[in-house]
């Protein structure tokens, strides 16, 4: 029978080797990592999660969701596998703390940033109010609506439980700030049915030193003090009272900032009528608004014409090539060959000819015609003939001139 009691030396593998092998294949986890894990034990206020570490990791109930959780079973089930965020490093027992809430936060902020980039309108119910405004939840994140951006006649306290359309004003994950606007969402919706130059009827809801706030169909527009009349006004209180019904013209729609700018000055038949005879202004409102729209249209068309002319000038400058670049040189000029004699004369300056003291006969022909006839030397022979150095010395042609005067044989 084979002896089964083998020593460590015979096996060649000790307990220390086994522990080292486990360390070698053990995962190294760090806070901030997102790892898969399997739920194997649910406890009253948390759960134990197997993520492949030596010791089971733990997730407390408050880290199970971005929303309120009363029992772990609302979020986790036994043997369920999902992603977990490593919240803290190992404690004295070698146990890691996990979080699902942190993963949901990261994904919620990413989604909110995307909605803001798309300038999307979202809806959310108000769950609380305070002195500054109202509180809502967007993608599980807590958002704030400043009181100045709540556009409703209801008291803030009565808004709890009401579902509101909202636009994003500020999304700052680092500062944990999510600010929204109810007014801007309503203004955008209203703006889809409003036009610049349109006359609307509104009610004065508030008066400030700089102007009056006019309610037009559930949204607020500003009638700035400078747009009340052509005449100087010390304060809007001298013209309007709260709850006055007024006719105003829309002069600007700023959807991005959620603002509507209004004017009664542009509706005055004569400067100062808004102070002297308000009823006349209201009677002539549509007529004056039509003139205003015509002026705006003419101005826009004038700007368009100016822009088109400027663009045409730029295009014309680009299309007209330089005379030097586009001028076509006749082929005859490009390919015309200049006679060698002319080239020789062109290359020898008159001053050089005078200094060289070359006889006229030598300038025109270095060898007299009579000599050519008597010597009866063929032209071909003359082309190949070399002029002796002595002859060159007798001609007393300076070296500089020698370089400039082309050889006759050439």
C-alpha cells in the first residue's frame, strides 16, 4: 500500500507557498473602483457581497439607492449579480464597504448634463418648499427652484405635490448644485405662440423702480421704465398701479434667459401720450404696432441688402484675378527666339564696348568679308576654328570684357 503521508519536501509545496499563490491571484481593490459582485447574504440593515476578495464586502442600507430605502429587499435579492462602487478601503477586519448610490449619482449627473446640453424641458413634482424657493428631484438628484423662477399665483406652500415643467439654469456636480426654472419653461412654451411686434393685454403684477412686471397669459414680462413713454418718467408708480390692465407690445423674446421685454412707448401716436392720454394709446395700439413691424422689416431688409452687397464685393474681389497672374502672353511672344546677334548686342553694354576699344569692323564682324573670300575657308571650318591666344592679346580686350562678349564661334 502506498504511503499517503508525504512530507512537504516530497510534495515540494508548503502552506506558505499556497498562501503566496492566493495572494498572487487575489484582486487588488481601491476606493473608486466599480466591480461586479454577487449578493449572498442579506442582513437587516445591509448585505454581504462577494466581489472576489478574501473577505466578503458589505453594503449598508443607506448606500443601496439614491432614493430612500426602508429595507434591503427593496433593492437587492439573494444571488443577484450587479455592479458596486468601492466606497472605502478595507477596515481592520479586511472588509470593503460598497455603494450602489454612488453609481446612481454618477449616472444621474451625466444624464442631467445631457438634458441641459439639449436644453430639454423636464417635469418634476415639488416635495418641499423653503424661504428661498421649492425643492424637486430630477433623475434622483435634489434640485432647487428659486422663488424668482416660480411663475404661479399660488403661494409656495401650496406647490407641494404639484408637477411643474422646468428648465435647467445650473448643473454643477462638483458643488452639488442643480438649479431649475419654472418661469423659463413657461416662457418658452408661451414664446412659441408670441411674436416680436405683437400687441398683448396683460395685468400689472408688480412695480419696481426700474419698471413694471406684466402678466401676459401666465408668464411675466418686463415693461422697463425707459419703454413706458418717450417723455421722461421719474417712477413707474406715477403711471401704473398693481392690477391695472394694460396693452403692451412685445419688443424682445429671449428664450435662453426666459425673458419677455415689453413696450408702450412704441405705441404712442405722439411722444408723451402714455402720460397724457393713455386711452388714445390703447385705441391706436394695433395701428402703431403695424407701423413698428413695417419699420423693423424695412430695417432687416436693409441690413440684408447691405450684407448681400458686401458679400458680393468680397466674391468679386476673389473672382477678379491679378492682371499679372491671368494675363495671357501670346504664344508667338513666349516661343519667339531672339537671334543670337541681338542677344550678343544686348549682353554687351555700350560702355564696355567703348572701353574695349574694338574697331567698328570688329564689332560687326571679327573677320572682314574680303579675308573670308581670299582665305576661302568654309563656314563650317570657321565655326570650329579657334582664335589663337596671341590674336586675343593683340586685340587688347580686357578680361572682364572677354567674359561678357560671346565668342564668335558660339
